[in-house]
C-alpha cells in the first residue's frame, strides 16, 4: 500500500507540475511525466491483455465508438443550432492524430496507472473509480467546463474499462468527444482546451 501511495503521489505530482509550469518548461516535463508513469507501470512486467492493449474485450467494446460518434454529432448539431459551433484550432491531420494518441494515453493513465493503485489503497474498485475521476477532473482546472466534462467521462470510462479491459475504444471515443467539445463550446470558456497555467495565460488574439 505504501508503494502504491508513493507512486500515485509521484505520478500525479509530476503531471500537475507540468500542467502548472510555463510552456517552455512543459516541453521537458510533459515527456518526463509520460516516461515516468510508463516506466512505473511496465517495471512490474504486466501483460498487454492486462493493460488493455490486447484483443481481450476489444470486439465487445467497439459499440463505444458509434455511441461516442452519435453523441459527438448531436453535440455539433446542438452547437450549430445555438450558434456556438466554431472551427477547430489547428484542424490538420497531425494535430487531430496527436490529440487522439494523447487521449489514448490518458486512458492508460486512468485505468492502468491510477485506478489499480487507488483500488489497493482504498480497498475497493468503486471508491477507486470515483477518486480517479476526481483526480482526472482536477487536472483540467481551472477550466470549469472541462473539469465537469472530464469528471463525468472519467467515471464512465473507468467503469467501461472495468467491464471490457480494453483501452483502444475508450481512447478513441474520448478523442471524438473531446474534438466535439472543442468545436461546440465557445472558446472563451475552454481556451482551446488548455488547462493549468496555459488556461490562465490564454490570449485569444494569438
């Protein structure tokens, strides 16, 4: 339990430090956070299936993708109806692909890094899912809209991973929903989906 607590603190600590530092420092700390969390997980030599990167649960979880697509479509139509629909910031293939890869890694952090350690610390998966969702939301502050959205999605995605044990559909679904969120919610509220210091330093004229 002590080791789990230290690993949760180290992983979340380096992520929060990266979020709340200037962009020049983030270029170093963000890759460092990625490497540290990945190394802590793989040092125990988990299987691909155990991590959710195998075939287990993949076919059964594929319904998540069309469900996310439907929700995203509805969100875009509602935004269009109310006049809040706007172009995506950096709407190019590289940016969109990079974002979806990032959401897949976020699902890895939620379900392979934080949730199992919190389950051992708290003595139950239900409590772990709740705390994981809260930590996920807190990492998106001070963007209140993003924090609320990620609180809900964090809880849902943790529950879905618990059922299917597969990362792929969850990561891509988060990417689709995130892109919908980015073009549907007025940018004055979400600041190009920035969090932490980047949210506070956002300049709409850039």
